[in-house]
């Protein structure tokens, strides 16, 4: 879902069509996936990245 949505830059509707689900499912699952990646340290927010460069 994240690859289709962000790497391939598909809209929520387009991603839903490819996966055969609703746009709401795409939105909620993408949010959960991004949260999991942040929790595991694979993604950082812009403000976190700026704080690291100041060290």
C-alpha cells in the first residue's frame, strides 16, 4: 500500500482500485503503516531531522 501510494504516487482512489478496497481503507492502512515505520525508526519527521543536524 505504501509503495503504491507514495513511491508510485497514486492517489487514494487509484491505490484502492489497484488493491480492490475502499479509499478509506487505503487512508487508514497507510496511516498505520507510516506510524509503524516511524515507531521503528525507519522514518523521521522534518523537525526530527533538523534537530539531528544541529548536534
